[in-house]
C-alpha cells in the first residue's frame, strides 16, 4: 500500500431531488481521503486494457507501470519535480489514465461496482443501442464506461483528469456532461450517470489534489435491448480485458467477440497456460504471469526501490473452462444469474507495506509490489 492524501468534492446539488447513493454520501463526511496508489494503478491497468485489442495500444505493453515513479514522496498527492520536464503529450496521457484509475477505484468502492466495460464496446456488440452522436473526441463521443454493481444496477461513468489547475478540471467536468447524454435509456434503467475527475498538481503547485464527482440529471433511453443483455455484455467485456492483461490476446478477442478460436490456437494457448507458474490460494490453483518494471527513485517511501512487480493470475480451472467454451455468453449469463441471486463470491482486497492485491469475481487477481 502506498498512501497519498487527496481532497474530495461531491456536487450534491447536481443530484437534484434524487437520492444520493449512501456510498457517495459517506465521502461527504471527509474533506479528504487517503488513496492507495497501487490500487489506483491496478484500476488504470483494468480500464486501459480494452476487450478487443490488436497489440498496438499502450495497455498492451503494461505502460501504466511507469506511473508509480512519477509521483512525489509527499503525503499529499502530487507529481514529482522531475515530471515537470516531461513532454506535454506524456502529461496528457497520464492525466487521462489517472482520471480513469481514480474514478474506477473510488466509485467501485462507493457504488460496489463489480464489472466495468467501455461503453463503445457495448454499443459495438449491440448495434440496436442508439447514440445521439458517436464521435471519437469532445462532446459527441460516448461516455467512457458502463458498469454493473453487486445488485445488478447499471451506472454510466465519464472520466476526466488534469494536472494543469483545478479550474481546468471544472471545465472538463462540464464538457463531460453532454458525453453522458449521448446514451439513450428509459427512466430508471440507469442508476447513476456520473462525471468524475481528478486534479493532480505538478510538484511546484500550491493547490492540493482533488477528486470531484457530479451527477447532473439527464433523460436516457435504451429501447431495443434488455438489462440482462447489457449486464452480460459488461461481464464479457471485463473478462476479455482481464485475459488481455493476462497475456493472451487471441483468447481475449475471441471472448469479446464471442467467437470460437481455431483448434491450433486453442492447443497453443493451452500449452502456454500449462507451462505458467502456479500458486495455491484457498485450495485453488491459480496460473500466474509476472513482470518487473525497474526504475530509479531514491528515497521513495523511505526505501531504495529496485522496481515494481506486477503479478496477474487466473483460476486455472476457469481458464480451462474458457478454452472449452463455444459460447462465452453462457459464462456471462451464469455470472449475471449469480448477481441476481446474490451468490457471487467476493474476496476482499489484500494489502501489505509495499504491496496491494485486488481480486475480481471472475476468478482472477492483480498484485502490485514495490521491490527493494
């Protein structure tokens, strides 16, 4: 666990007469909270790993690991002074990724979100879902993510991030509002429609980091798709994203597209998985992959870190079932039914002095550890 402090602002007025979720209300009792940077990075990894990928995105290269040494050693969240000289494009990418990571981490806890997937994946899988507009950037683009909570409720999330100044975040949040309205859904179909964002100051800035949540009220209307279909697609998307992170892009794409792999590819993947290291957790065998990102940051956390190690693992039996499945929606349907019956098994996240492990209810986990 790597703790940093950040202010919290919830725009309660934006909810109007609607009830603010209890998990978000609990944030109002604290002007600031401690966040775990390792947990944030794990959520960046999950959100930047798309369900369908062809090997040329930053997420395919685990590029998110480079962010840990970008933060200062201050107790309040801010970037280190060396980051000031980084190219502006790199700064923009960090801001965008942190907007997703902070939103995913904090809202997952506050709203008890269990599965999240990109909205554009949902729309691609279900052409009957109509968007008012469908641009790639600006107000015409679809909101970033759609999520399902542990009660089966649906949530729309648009994420923002900046390291310029707090006012820049306010502007971004206002720009995010029309992106939310691009999804059409009947009243009551979507539980929350959130625009959230994070401001992380540069080293020499006097402003403190802040995470902001707002929920303007908008009419939305999904007309030609059931809620059950949406939930199953969200589950399918998150499962595919995790398989991509696990290092098997052909299997990830086949899950996301619900298409069976060729016998040749299946046999090859099976052999590769069988050759992976195994770890036993609660009597179950997990197949795992590891990667060490080395960096030089003297004095970080009052230690001399050698790097940051990521460990990604899947329940071996679940991976085997994926290799045998001919219709991946069957697996998504089973998980959805478990959510409805309150039978989905959750494992609490684990933390240590220099590490954090986040479990997913699809039988996988991601562990980040600072190595001395």
